């Protein structure tokens, strides 16, 4: 999670109703999900879910890299 700087305070929170609360935080990698102070924990949960999904190997990954192990 990254804290947005003052010059980046443009996007709205992804968890609040549309265009109601400005975001203070964003996700680390894609910078596509934003959160206000109230939804900070929701952003942390979403980042951990995304990180877990990206860690697993697909069948193509296994056939390419995992089978030679």
C-alpha cells in the first residue's frame, strides 16, 4: 500500500459510493485500486488476495518451469 502525495490526491475511493470520498492510499503494483482512510483495511485485504493469486503457478507455468525441478 502506498500513501498518495498531495499532488496525487485526485482519484476517488474505490470502495465508497462513486465520487464521494477522495483516496489517500493506492495498491502497490497496479495503482488501480484506491482507498480512503475508512477503507484502508479493505485495500490491505485486496492486496493480499491479489498477491496470493499471483503467487500460484498456472498449468502453463508448471509445464514450463515446474516440471524441470
